[in-house]
C-alpha cells in the first residue's frame, strides 16, 4: 500500500558532494525502474566522459544503463522522468554556482536519504513532512520553527553604491544582421531598441524550430546560430519602389480619376510553416487557409491545440520532439484524413416571383432529416452514469453540454485525489476509474 503513495524529496547540498548524491540517485532509479517502464534522461550543458554536450538525451531501459550517471562530471541541469499508466516519476537536479538542488516526485518504497543532503525535506500523502541533515538528524516542523527563530542575522548597514553601467549582452553579428535587413539602428542612447529585442526573440524561435539548437551557451553565441545569422545576411532583400501616381492639374470641371494600371501582385509567403503536414491536413479538413496576411490564423492555432490535447488523451506522448513531428502524431494526423466525412449541400429553395396578388407560400417538399449524432461519447459508461444521476441529456444541438463536461472534470479530480492514477489510458477508461464510477 505504501508503495502506491506519492512521495516527494527536496534536498540541498554543496557541489563537492556530487559523487555522494550520484549513489542516492542510482539507488532511487533501481527501486523504481520496471521491465516495461523506462526512464528518459536529459542533461543540459554537461561534461560526460570528458566531452562537452549542450544537450544529451538517452533512454534508460535496464539497471546496467544506470551506471551512465557515473560518467557525468559537470552539468547545469539533469532531468529524469518515467511515464506510464500507473507511474509518473520525476527527478530533477539543478546546479547553481556551488550548490546542488535535488527534487524528486515518485511512487515507490521509502528510501533513506538522511545521510546524503546538507538539508532535506520529505513529504508524503499521509504523514506530516519532516526535515533532516547529512548527519542523520531528523527534525519535526515545530523544531525547525525554533531553529529559525533562534537564527536572527544582523541587518547589514545600508551603503549607497554607485551602480556600474549595465553591459549590453548583444553580439556583433546580431546587430549587423538586424541593421542590414531593416536599415534601422539596433542600439539607441546606450540601450537596445524595443523593435530590435522583438526581432531577436522572433529569430530565436525560428532558429529553435528549424535546427533544434540553442542560440547561446554560457553567455556566448553558438557557432550554429552565428552561421544562421550569416545566412540571413546573404539572403537578397528586394524592395521595389512604389509607382508614382500621375499628377492631376486642378480644374473647375471634375475629371474621372484614372486607375493605376500597374498590376499589384500579392507577396508570396514561403517557409512560414515548418510543420507543413499540419497545415495541409487543416486545409483538407476545413477548406480554409492556415495563413492569412503572413501570419497563422487563430482558427488554425486553435485547431492545433485541440488536436494536441486529443492526441495526448487518446494516444499518450508528445506531438513534437526537437521541433519536429513525432511518428505517432504523424500517424494520428493521417488518420484524421482517412476518416470519411460526409458533407451534403443543402437543397436550394425554389425562387418565387413577386406579384401584386399574394400567392400561398409553397412549403419545401424536401424531407429535412435530423442529423444523427454518433460516436460523440466513446466512454459510454460515463454517459450512462451521468443520465442516471442527473436525468439530463448530455448532448444538445449536436454538441456535448457544458454541464456534462464540468461533471466529468469534477469526477476526474475527485478520482485522482481519493484513489490516485489516471482515469483514461489511450482513450479508454481505466479499470480503477470504472470501479469508481460504478460506486457513484
């Protein structure tokens, strides 16, 4: 029973204790690693086997692979997460100057952590939290309050210091690229302009989506980003001067204004949607353009968000990885096209000529069949229980009612708080959630 209770450990220690903390992390992984439940390891700005890595990503599937942690000698952040139907464990380790901060949220047996961290907090769902140090001493909440009250540092004397001028974290290649493309100054009166800052943010996002790399590393510009900026410099920028309107002499008699004979072609937009598969499927399903006026439409953005949520609930997993579509999500999008969609055009009403004599209104002889609603509620057990408890219909006007949606959300939260676990797995009800619904 105690293995299924969510637990949390927060620990702080000096960076010199990293080898000691590795042993604790390995022990925690061995206790929670299953045969079918693997861990994803992501390390940022690390030194592994004497090699530098901006980002290091690997899957830990066996206990033998846990020894990979021993080869990590320096890092900025380590993230370990395990996700399945019954488990969701997260371990995060961050390094700030000479201090390591460790946080773990996991479901499994208790593990002794009192000898690893200079200061640690342990929490679970049933007991009060307790605190510990690296000597094995355990403190209750009231004892910690007494220690805090005893420790009253003297307030330092306020001395006004002249603030040194702020150094601009701008790079020459960014400034040159911006000024060449826009013909505007990037820096004005010793600080960056707002338009230059917005341009930088936009270029950062485009660089991340297309290459998956980082623009900066430890306060310096990366080589990939520097090359990317140089390519932007080399792109030809065509600025055609607008045709001058012919001057019209004033006269007493008004003359018709001559229309401009120049054919104004619409500017073509290319490489605005790196994930073109989503845009193509959106066009096929809705018949609408995903881009209007050089920007993605709100309807397309809302459609994407809705698909992401449906995909994560029904299939599980992430739709993107390093700026690219995952294979599962690509298959899911293809299935949306393969679904048969029947769109019947409504029959046209016959035109009636107007006359002075009122003629009887001709009724439409076309039999208007009511649209049938099928497969709107794949989880039929929830709908049956909702009807029994409330006596209300869950569908009105071809749409699921808000009352039914609110009832489902409320049940999901209560189930997670009382029982624990997820109500759905790959779009189906879990066994625990079915038992919980029947108990209602």
